[in-house]
């Protein structure tokens, strides 16, 4: 953190300070008082102009907020509590100072909402597009981090909100499901947990792969966001397809035993919305059951990396 | 860390594993067993193509190594011990997979050398230039982190190696002064410490500013790297000027009491080279004393951020 300019220097240790982590200020590395935390969660996400946002369709405040929110969603995906973050940015030389200030103006209220200390950063300028890379540190809660690998055959599968069409706006203002994950972790035994960044089919696919199981989803049970319907009207794809395939919903997918599933459906933790969408199967593969009983395979809907020559 | 592709997935928890930090693998956030560490250091540095390196003049292995090394240097600047890192990259779509592998091939040996676990990352592709952002976590050693703010009038000022001309090659193969900082921290009471990323004058300036003191450097005592002399031949600036102003030497600047300074000069810790370069003064400002006794002010040699319209 050698090239901080006063944008981050100025606010570090003042705004966005955490009540749980003491941040030592003003040096090459931040010092976090970590004595309450035998384990540490760490996650990083990089957002790039033209890929994760455009400056035409999002305000700098929304972009700054989103850059932190996607990282908080990763901490939520392990039922963790975020504690501190560091922010690296590549800003365009022209207008970059104001842009940087506006990014921070969007990021800081979210940091404060979730009691996350801004522990430092690295601010750079260039002639290239805007890039933000945020690293968030956190601590596990309750019985420790919930992984992707614990799903068992028979588990009920839930999501925490309606899905699809997020890129028409919701990806810029979603609330990371930190509170929901902790409430669920406290209320039940979560077998597996993940956040939806690549899409329901793709991210459930991660759980299935790492748990070595399969799943059967009920088409009629998938909760469809109004934005998915709106997008469907424009592109002709079905709203259901949007709900299954669209990325950036940042809702949680969780699996629990059928007994716990029934209990949760009857009385979900306060503030948590749960939609049952299907069940984990012993047989590998991800299938969708249509209302008429027909099965469709979704196994190939996984996220693909973007290399041209691989 | 939602978009890791197998480049980082594959090596996480296998190569670059630390003997001191247990890394939980395969999920949205890494889990670090932090129980031995009541305090945590965290630092981030972002390297951008065209600013911090060019693909014409450096190999991908050198760039990957440098991206980690500059962060390790920040941990050294606090006399800390690095423990884990996360790596976010924006790779060009064309050729990006091979480029990513080569970046990692350069980064990992350095991580292993300093026992730093690669705890995860975020790999992205786009049409833009190469960007790497690395966050390093560490732990303080000995009596805790050494800050920039502890320099006192009368302190002797040392650097750990010859300076200047680093951009002609040394910035790609320097060894972060992790071991030296720890050896010094164990051997003496360091009043202040920083690594030279922006240049001797600029980084010593940070110490002076945060300690509210000044300094007088002896021109003849500044150790000049051969690369500074070589660069001088090409650009006509004096080698001394290069040693004072050039960035990216990544040597340490330290200040200690005169008594400790004498003791260190007589018997430096094993493996540590020390050059006395001057003294801290009560009067603010940074001055250079020429052999003829004339004083030159270096106070304005600080690093400037690159915004066009500020």
C-alpha cells in the first residue's frame, strides 16, 4: 500500500471504522487487532469497467457500493461476519479524483451498515479503464464457516429471494445476505451454502460438484424476479430461463436435511425469506422437472471462463 | 472470489502453502487458521500494464513475482512476517490463460521462499490491459509493528542497500527485505521503518512528516547502485540524483538512536547490510549536505499522484 493518495488516507480510520476491529492507521500495512478471531476469512473480487459495470449505466457511487457488496456476498456465502476491507483502484487520470471520491461515497455507507473497517488501499491512475479490487476479511460465526461441500442426498434446497434479470438494475443495489446467512446458521444446521453470482444453475452446480451429489429442481417452485419477466419481454427468453441462468442475483442457495427444511419453512428465522426449489439427489447431474413431469438437464449451464484460445 | 477459474483453484492449497497458516480450500472465501496471531497486518498493491511494467520489457514470470514482492516489501516495512495472499487479475482474453499460468509460475517460488500461502483469488478476462492486485496478510514480529511515526531528533538514518536506477531492471528481481527487517527488529529498537517504493527522498519524507521531524542527509554517504550510474550516463542526471529520487528500490529506511546506530554499524545483524546516510533533525524539512558543506533542500521531492485535473 505504497501509493495511497489522500482519498483513502483521509477516510481510513475515520469513516467506515468497525466497532469490532481496531485498525492501526497511516502505514505500509494496516494493523488489525485480531485477538477475538481464531480464524480469518479472506475473499477478493475485482470489478472492471466494461465487464462488471459501465460508467454509462451506473453511477460511481453504485459501482463503489457494488465492488464492496459482491465481496460481502462471498463472506455471507460462508455464513461469516465481515470485519475489514482494503480497496485497490485504477482510476483514469482525467476526472479520476472526483470519480474516486464518488466510488468511496458509495462504498462507505455499505461498509458502515455492516460494520466493516476500511483498513487501507492502493490508489493508482492511468489512461486505462476503471478497475476496483476489494479484499474483505471476516470471521466465521456460530459453528464455523459453512462450505459448499456438505450437501447430502435428500437435502432440501432453498434460495433466499426471487431470481433473474439482475443485470437490469438489481446488481447495483442488492443487499448482501450477511444477516440472512447468520440468522440461518444460528437457526439450523446448514449442510451447504453459496451465493448466486454466476446464476442459480451454475452456482448450485458448484455445490453439487463439491458435494459429489446431484439435484432435481421443480420448475414451478423457482421464484422469478419481476426483472426476469421484464427482460423476457425484451429478449424472448422465458422468465424461468432468466431465473436459472442469470448471474449476479447475490441471493443464497442453501441445503438442509428434510426435517430441518420442514421446520424452516414452517418458521423461517426473522427477516429471512425462503423459497423451496428442489432436492439433492444421489445421482449426479442437475435436472429441472417441468409441471408436466418432463425432466430437462441443466448440467451444462455452468459458468465458463472467457478465454478465446482455450 | 466467485470467478476463480482453475488456474488459481488448481494451485490453491497445494503450492505456495504456508507452514504457519492453514488454508481452507475450495469456497467463496478462504479460511485461515489465525489462532497464533493476535494481530493481523494487511496490505494491497495493484500493478497495471503500462504503469508498473510493460509486457515488452518484462516476462510474465517477472511481473507475477514483482506483484507479490512489492506487497511483501510493505510487510517488511512494518517488520512483519507475511503469511497469506490473495491474487486478483484482469487478463487479456487472447493468450490470457497462458499469461496467467506464467504469472503464477513467477509468483509461487517467491511465495514459497517466504512461506506465504496462496489463499485464493479472482481471475477475470477482458479486452483491456493486464492488471494484478495482490493482498498480503501478515503478522507482526517481536515487539509489534514498526511504524513511520517514531523517528526522533538525533536518530541515525540507515538504508539497507545501494539506491537508484531500479527501473532499468532491479525492480523486477529485488528481494523484499523481510528477513532484514526481522533481524533488525530483533537486534535493536527501531524508531521508524519504511520501504523505498517512491524514492529515498519521498519515502524518508513520509517518515519525517508522520514523526514531525526533519532530516539532514550527507551526499557522500548515500550508497549509489551501479544501475544509477548506468542511467546517469544515458540521461545526464547525476547518479546521486537517481539514488535520491528513483522509485522501486525496495530497500528499507530505518532510524534508531545514535547509541544503537553506533552499535549496529559496528556489528550489523547477520545478513544485513547497513549504510548510514544522515541524521534526524528537530527542524522540519529534508536537506542534503554537499561535500563542500552547502545545503540543498529536498523537501519537495515527494511523490505526486497522477491526476490531470487536480
